[in-house]
C-alpha cells in the first residue's frame, strides 16, 4: 500500500489534508484517486490506514480508517557518524533509518573533508531529514530518527551522556564486534561512532577513551565509512 507522511499535529485528526508535497506526489506522480486506500505515517510511531476522500491537482484529503502504533525499539541506538562526502552521507542516513536508529549525529571530526559551512548546515539537515523521510515511507517504519546539526567532535563527546559507546576502530587490537554485541543487549542506549574517510585522529581516540568507548573491529578489511556504518548497525539491531 502506498505510504505518505503527515506531521503528528495533522495526522492526529480524524480527517486531514496531506502536506503539499505529499499531496502532489499522491495525485500527480502516483495518480491516486478518490476511495483509494493509503497509509500515512507520522514519524512518531503511528501508521494510519486512510481512504482518500478528495483528490485534486493541489490537495488530497483523507479519512482515517484505522491506526496502528508501533513500539519504539527497546534499545536507543545512536549513530555518531563522521561526516563524509555528499551521496555517501545521504546513503548512510537512508540506511541507518531503515535499520531503526533513534538518532543520527553528523560529527565534524579532524579528518572530515565535507564539512558544510555554518550558513548551509540547516539546508544539509533538511536534506538528510528528507532522505530519512523517504526511507521510512519506503520501508514501512513509523519512527523518524532525530537528525542533529553538524556537531564538532568535542561537542559530540559531551552529548554522549550515559550511553554505552562503541567505536569502529582501525587501531591495534580492537575486539570483533560479534564478541561485544551480546553484552549490549540489555543496554538502554548505545552510541556507535564511525569515522570519516580518514578515520578519527589519535587525539579523537583519546577523547573517546575518556568516555569509556569500546574499540571494535567490523571486518578483516578496511571498510568505507558508509559500509562500516551499515555493517555495525546491522549487527547491533537484533531485536526484530
């Protein structure tokens, strides 16, 4: 069934008009018609089965038939991702969303080569939010991850809170992730740190040590940053 998005304040009503972009996509691209059934997600857990009551070139109004509320994942999994270039970062946001992360923090590390200017960071977050939104509509998830603005490494360290921290490490003798994963099952919150193309610096690894981050290995090969993110999240998201 075709899926669309409406923010919670709109989707909470018994009947509502889809946001303009969603309505345009429904009527002009997918050519939905009156009486078609669709699913609307609100990004905070609800999947809402609806019937189209009105459908014009500029507006689509739906009537709610049934609501389903998805439980949040038992574990809050946060991706602390060193910013990488354009399409690779888009891919990471998309796949992390599909894998059910609660939040994505784009980390401005020393070796990052694609740091957006401060006046463009808002548009970057909007773009990543759009990637995440497209991902939940495609895969059927009802929860949108939080997407933080680009955050300097020391600020990301301060945000790590009381969560368990893992870092995918290229340094000497990290533990294989599979050996660590089982011990994480009862943790309420886990931060997964993935470095940019040039990895984290020695100083950044020292800062990760101060918050008790566990260094883990994902492969016997050196993985690209986007591959490492997908690999780590796939291994840790085992509560399906």
